[in-house]
């Protein structure tokens, strides 16, 4: 199955400040802020929704085509994605601009001061699917990206009759009601977390029943309570996969999506697709960062079977 995953590609620069921000912000003096925090650690993590989903799909043995824009500092990131089996030929590199970057400083109370620099992501608008890939995709994933680029891609999929997964994630906050409605009504599958679903329902007035009646598959993830899949008149309740430890919840949503997509590409039923998503999410939850976990397909299948039953279906992956 030819899956094109479009979405952001970013670096996360994460700093730890061994103190409390509030001790350095003086009440009454907040109109003139000039503070500098001496930080103890700085790590750079690979991130971005598009890249995260593609990375997890590659771990699961697929060869997803990542579509997006990155900057002059992308070479190292590209080498990493290539080495793990992601097809990066549709990543457009914008010279003289940095890859989208998130800078966050976290203090001992877990307070965070962050800034997101859109960088090369702002150049995603105008980059068409037809230019990015020469093959006709079987499925396109529209993940968080520059909002205009997301709207353009949805239109291109609609015009070309290409099925797409609508995955607006955290961009739900910035996307207007008309576009959210359009995306939800035209996609084959809408996937969001509980909070994002509430926000879409509130902004657009759409109900779950309306989407289901229109033949859409709706997937709502509920964090540690699992996920719900509404498809073909059925409602599947997918439990979480028990984790060994909780290290960092960032990127679990993207990992879940990759597991789900792998299930779809394998032609499996919804319940199994959801459970594959849950296991993929568990790996991500056990590691800090969004692309620091690793497994082979046989390891994944063995682990899956410690808590879930696939009735032998996953043997198809092991060849
Ligand atoms: N504590 C947990 N233990 C095991 N699995 C979990 C846990 N929390 C979440 N998951 C898995 O991850 C899936 C997605 O979680 P969640 O709904 O929090 O996504 P999200 O809000 O999009 O996350 P993020 O945007 O931070 O990546 C859940 O449906 C579940 O399968
Ligand atoms: Mg999410």
C-alpha cells in the first residue's frame, strides 16, 4: 500500500532549568522583562507529526512516503529517517531556512516557557501532492502542518478522488470551523483525541452520529482509557496495552496512528488495527522523545501477544 504521510518535520530543543521561573519573574516589573536562565541540559530531539508517524510506520515494516518541508539543517535528520526505512524523496528542502523548531525550557516545577519557530514549515503551502510524488497514493495522511498547506492537500485529495485520513491533532485550535467541517466530511477516516473531538464538535456542530451515518470512520483516543473506533455501524472499544514504565507521553498519538495505518495496510479488521495502534503507542510512551524507541517486527508481534490475541493474523507480517 502506497501511504503518503504529510505533516510537520521539526526539531525539539529541550532545556532543563535547575530552578524556578517564578523566582526570577518579579511582580510589578513584568513590563520590562529581561531574564536569562542558565540551563543544565540541552537535548535536540527529532519530531514533527509527519516525521513521527512515518518513523513508526517504517519500524512496522512499511515504506511510507513522507511529504513535507524541512530546512538547511535537515541532512542529519534525513539520514536517520532513510536509515529506518522512510522514503524521504518527497521532503522538500528549503535552503537558508531552519527546519521548524520548538524551543522549550522546563523548570523544576515542570513549568515550561516555549517558542515554536515555523521555519521551513511555512513553505509547505504551495507544495502540491502531484509534484511531491509520481505514483498515485492509495492513502494520504493529512497531519498537522502549515494550515494553508493542510487545506490545499485536502482539496487536492478531494479533486483527485484520493482517500485521506484527516488528522488535525493540535492544529484543531487554529483551524477554522469551515475547514474542519470540510475535512471531516470529505475524509475516509477522522482521528483525534477526546479533547480535539469535543473542540471539533463545538466549532462545527457536527455530531458523531452524523459522521457515522455519512459512512466515515471516526477514531477518538482517550489517553490511558484507550480508544474508540466507530466504523461501519459498529463501535469498537480498544483497551490500552500495559506499559512497563511511563517515560514521556509526547508522540504517543502519532505512534498510535502509525499502528492503525499498518493494520489498515495489512487489510485487518478495526479491532485489530486499534490494538496494533495501542501497542505502537505503548513503545513510544516508554521512551522520552518521539523517535527514540525501536523494535523489530518479530519483537512487536511477540509483545503484542503477551496481552492481546490476534488469532494468528500477525503471522502474515513474519513471512
Ligand atoms: N498510560 C497509558 N498506558 C498505555 N497506553 C496509553 C496510555 N496513554 C495513552 N496510551 C495509548 O496511546 C493512545 C493515544 O493516546 P492519547 O489519546 O493521549 O493521544 P494524544 O492526546 O494524541 O497524545 P499526544 O498528542 O500527546 O501524542 C491511547 O489510545 C492509548 O492506546
Ligand atoms: Mg495528539
